[in-house]
């Protein structure tokens, strides 16, 4: 199998066709962005860390019977994935108040939620990815009611599995974002990446940020912090 033409170039990844129509070649980039692309930097080592962390997490989710697009890691910055029709929704799950949730609702960061909250955002850069409710998703034809119910259920199942994983390495999973896609037969699969770029992770002992808030909030260098997350995962074993 060989790498083919560029399919898609995003802020953090490039996707290429391959000679096998059932396989897409993903390359993780060193680019970091925040504030919908207003803040942008090249950070050496970031692509490598997110590729490895995502590979570890998607393998772990497979063991929890949460099917996802990941096939295998093929180099430090590349992995093979299944082709999907991406549903243009960011599905956010929150366990603890932080970020936009705290700002919008005036709730102190760190307040533990009674139960996880699932939110949907419409993936549309020109609109700054607005939060949407079921009726908006329905009106825009982004996903059917059945699919939405499935996305909620899957998001909560992923939350449970990720909580187990991060708890085991002394990290609190504050919130995270996932994306899903449709396979040819219409079934839904977890897609994209799960990494410190897409999760809020706080060290359980010190409450230190081990995630992209370090970059968003100019708190320092993300590379040693992402490396710390990978080290803890690798030390944990499979
Ligand atoms: N998130 C993401 N991509 C986005 C927006 C959010 O991966 O485009 C993740 C973010 O890292 C956090 C969660 O989704 O783990 C919730 O983010 P929030 O809505 O609080 O937005 P933010 O404060 O990051 O703007």
C-alpha cells in the first residue's frame, strides 16, 4: 500500500488517500492553533506526541468495545485510519466546569458536575463553531434524531472509558471533544483524535494543566506536558 494524494488539510493533521480505498493515511502536524486560528505556532514534537497519545487511547477504547477509525500507527507522526464521512459536529463531554462552560454560565472552573453534560457544536470555522441544540442540528440536516441519540450514548460511554484510563494515571478528565463519522453502511464510528489538544486533563495531585490550556492561556511550553501524559500512559502499559 502506498501514500496517495492529499484528501484534506486541517489545522493539526493532513489526510492522504492510499492505494487501498479502505485506508486513509493521517499525518499529525506540529501546528498549534487557538482562538479559532487567530493564535498559531509551530511547536516541534507536538505532532509526534499527539499521534502516539491518540494511538494509545484508540487502542484502549477498542479493548472497551468502542469502535473507532484507528487502524495502526506507522511512524512517529503517522497513522492509518478508516475512511469516513465526518459528521460536522464537535461532541463535548464535561465532568468538571471549565473553559467556555464556566465563562458562559458563570460557574467557577473546577466545580464538579453532578453528572456528565454532553454538548454539540457545529463545525464551521466561518461561524466560530457555534453551540447547537437538537432542533438546529435537525434543521441543518447535520444528523438524524436516531444518530444524535447514538452520539450522546457513545459520548457517555467514551467518557466512562476515558475516566477509567486517566484515573489510572492520576489525571482528572475535566472535559473533552470527540468527532464521529459514518461508514458506507451508515454505521457511526469514533473518528479524529483524542489527545491533550482535545481534552482538559488536570494532574490529580497538583491540579496542574496537562493539556492545550497551557498554550491557549500562555502558561508555558506544551511539549514537556504532553510528554508527561504519554510517559504516564506508556508506564501504565497496555
Ligand atoms: N475542544 C476541542 N476543539 C475545539 C473546541 C474545544 O478539542 O475546537 C475541546 C477542549 O480542548 C476542551 C473541550 O473541548 O477539552 C471543551 O472546550 P470548551 O467548550 O470549554 O472551549 P474552549 O474553552 O477550549 O474554547
